[in-house]
C-alpha cells in the first residue's frame, strides 16, 4: 500500500510476491524481502507512474539461483536454484542496484541478488571473531547499504562463553 498525502488516499497494490520488509532504492525501485516464499520482489515506481498505475508492468520477482557458468541467465541442469526462507530485512545497493537480504539463523546469512538476472550470492558472516575471543555473533537481522556500496548488518545475538 501507499499513502498519498496530497489526496489523503491509501492505495492497495496487489503484488505477485509476499512481502515482509521493504526498502526504496535511489532508482525508485521498492525491494521486498519474501519471508514466506524465499523470493525477492520489486516494484518500479517510475514504471507504475508512467503506465498510469499498471501494477503488472511495474512489478517483478526473482527466484534465486547460483549462476554457475556466469552467463547471467538461469540454465537448467547447470545452475543451482537457491531457496532463501525467512529473510528479515532488505536493502538496495545504490552502486549496482542489487538487493541485499538478511537471513537470521545460527550463524545466518546475507544474500545479494541481481534483480535483472536473479543471480544470487550467499555470504555467511563470521560466527566467531579473533577480535572478540569467547564471544559468538549470529542471526543477521536488519541490513542496509551505504552510499559507497558497503553492506551493513545488525547481528541479533551475541553471547559470551564462560
């Protein structure tokens, strides 16, 4: 949904993907983490405006995969499909217009998705750090990308082993 303060109207947008958290990129694309389906959804506000509110033309979603041969498209039998369930946050990278998701768990993951090809990369932040002996950190929750393209995530848990 969106609220227009000029008209004081709330408008429902029927998407073909589930949504948990949203983030608006500098390119006016709204990214949505798919906590239930494991997909990345997106809605291009510029396309929505240019088409007079045509939601079907403005939206899309990615079924994620590892691009094993690096050709930027899914090749059955070559590339590996990826299911990322329970993503908690999503952020847009202003440098390359990719989307990043935080996936809680022990240790948890951060996921990069190219929305144009749906090619996916999955990273596991360090569970143990030499800089904090005796402590573990896990469960990425929120996520954001700064203006230089550096990805930041908040870890949901930290405990000291005694």
